[in-house]
C-alpha cells in the first residue's frame, strides 16, 4: 500500500524568495521519499498558531527562518542540545504529539567553512547581526575554537546579550560586542542583501576588511560581498551553508545519512541553486 507523503513546512516572513522548497523536493527525489514541503508566510503575531498547526495536522515538522528562529524556541516542548546552545531553532520535528526544536545552522555553517578549507581555530572573527542566524554562527565559532568573536549589531544591547551567552558556553573564546574591525573571518548574519531587504552592506564605509567574507545570503553577490572583495577578501555566499543545513534538517526528520552520502547529495543539491 502506498503511503501518504510526509508533510513539511517552512515558516518565515517573508518566504517567497526561499529556495528551500525546491531543495527539499529535489532531495526527496534523490532519496526516494514522498514529501509535501510548503513555504508559509507567517507574520510574528501568527507564529504560535502556525506552530500548533504543525502539531495538530499530522505534519512531520518543518524549517524556521527569519524572523522566527529565536521566538519559536519558547513555543516548543523541547530543544536539542544544539538548539539550546545556539538559543535559536531552524528545524522542528513532531514526535508523538510533541514538538522538538533543533539547530542545523550551526553544523551547516561549520560544514561550509570546512568545504572552503578555512580554519578559524586560534583566529579572529567578526559577526554582523545578533539574531537567530548570528547566534548559530557564534556558537559554531565557539565550537571551532576561534580566538575572538566580535559582534557588531544595529542594537548594541542585543550584541552584548549574545556575547554574554556565548562567553558562558565557550570560555576558551573571547566574545564581545564591538564596532566592526579587521578580522580573519567576517560573517553577514543580517537580512541585508536578502530578497525583500535593502542590498546594502552592514559594514561601515571605513571598515578595514577581512580575509574571508562569508554571507548567509545565498544565490546573489550582495553589497557586503562586493565591499569585502574591494578590500581584498575572498567572498562566499551562503549557498553551501543552505544546502548543508538542509541535509542536516533532513537527518533530523528522517535519520542519519552518513558523511559520504551527505557529501554526494550536497553536490547534487548545489546544482539546483543559482550562482552568486
């Protein structure tokens, strides 16, 4: 007897730009699973209702994106260690009527750095932003034993709160809210450059630059990437991270793929993304 497709969703605002439905549908073909994956534009005031629909309508779970990654954590029944560490959720699984939150952005970011053959251990990083994406990046950098992580955000109090939280979890790395300065690695974890948001760099005009500029924005060469390139940096968009975190989400819903198969699937999924 043929089983009904597994139902999954993406909750965010906006979501029309997202390539996740295309990626997940292609991944289902590659792994021979039947799924329905829908992008749902959910305003912040409707988030709790949307989360309950995942619980009540027989869905396996879904992904969470801007601006809900932090707020959704308080609406779930439990969090994985990764979600607790990051303080943000980008994947949800429904199991026996309970909703569990996970963070695959941490592993996805670390996977992308490894693929770029960039080692941050003992080196300095700069993060623009203090939201859900920035929290996952900061936690990944702590795990990778960066020497210092500076956080530059539009809201200084949010940057200070994030620095305090990460310093408590990773005493071997110095975390601090700071103005943008030169760094070995700089990460744009703001929505700037994303479809539906202004394409301007979060870095000031007099920024000294970095060695590697990593943009969580994918599929386009953003103002942040162009600025970093003018200052002599290598610039990467977020395509590899998008694919890696999607694969990690898939494992959260359906079980481990293993490193060799994950690597093979990553190559096939990247073919579906536009070039930056």
